[in-house]
């Protein structure tokens, strides 16, 4: 919601989540989901940022995200969403 409606929301809280656009194609394939949630270090941030700014014209401008408060939480022993994925979320914002 913070990315799509960045003009309306003042900030966001994210619990063990990957960056917007991490899983880009539908239907959602298990292999893509696993790569997104477990191998965050392999995520290409330029591709994700391009997806947000160019391929999603219906969302608010990503420039609205600048300076907004974010609370991002991740457990270092989480086996479902690895810490490296959440690190990419921090990098994204």
C-alpha cells in the first residue's frame, strides 16, 4: 500500500517482507516465490525499481516515498523470509 498509494500514506510497517515487485509475474510460481523470499541477495534492485517506475503506471510516483518513516522488522533466524530479502526491502526504501 505504501508503494502503490505513496501520496496518501505517511509511512509503513513491514514485517518480514520483500521489496515491492520482487515477485513480478502472475500466476505466482512457487520457484519465483522461493527465489524472492529466500535468495534476496540475488535480487536485482535496478530491475525492481524499473518495474515500479516504468511498468506500473497506475501507482503513485516513487518519489513520494522519500523521507517517509518506515518500520521494518525481520528475524535473523526466519526460515521463510530470509534476512537478505528484508535487507533488499530496506535498500528499496
